[in-house]
């Protein structure tokens, strides 16, 4: 009995592995000012490159063990796509796009969170919103205070900043 390595799976794995290595090469080329004492501009590109390289390696390993594409064809035969779920996912993206400018990050991301949760089968929009608002505010706060990246204060963020006695930018 011979084990046959599926060539498309192996090529896909090597492609993702190559993308990760190119990511490392390009991240190394990013110029860094000597004024950076905190997290610099290379951290996220290096993290993405590491994740891509790891994923590529795991895909190559999986291909060498027999591949995964046969399992995908079994899943594809399971039935038609859930158009309601796809519509809700699309609506979440559109909601974020339309709301992020006028309403701010937290409201836009919370709307997207609720719609995506509904796409995955959640039936409680109120609970999802109660989870989304503090989570998105925390993410906004970590970006602004932790990383020093101003992603813009919207309506809700402005209220929080005023309560903290800070100026809204």
C-alpha cells in the first residue's frame, strides 16, 4: 500500500509558507526611527509573517500526511450555502463601513458584532450588544492608550473621554 501525496495540497502549503517568508523579508525592510521606545512598526508584520509561516508549515505537514482537499469535497457535498447567514455577514461589513465615520469605532464594530453573531445563529441581539459594547470600547481604549494609535473617537468614545476628564480629539 503506497501513500500518495496530493500535489495541490502540497503546493498550497508551500505557497502559504513562501508568503510567510516573504513577510519576514519585507518586515525586516521596514525603516524604524531611533525615536521608537515602545512597540515599533515591525511588530505586527513580524507577527503576521510568523503566523503565515507556521500555517504554511502545518499545511505542508498535513499534505505529507495525506492532505485535506478530500475532506473539503465531502463538506461541499453537504448542501447549499446558508444565504441568510451570508447576507447577515455582508450586512455586518456594510454596517461597519457606513457607521465607522459618523458614529465611531465602538458603535460600528458593535453593530458588526451583533450581525455576525446573528449569522452564526445567535438569537439574542440584546445580549450580543451588551457583550459587544464593552468589548469594542476596551479594544478602542487599548489602541488609543496602550499603543498610542488614535483610531478616532466617535459618539460613545467621546462620552467616555468626557467622563474621564480628557479632551476629545
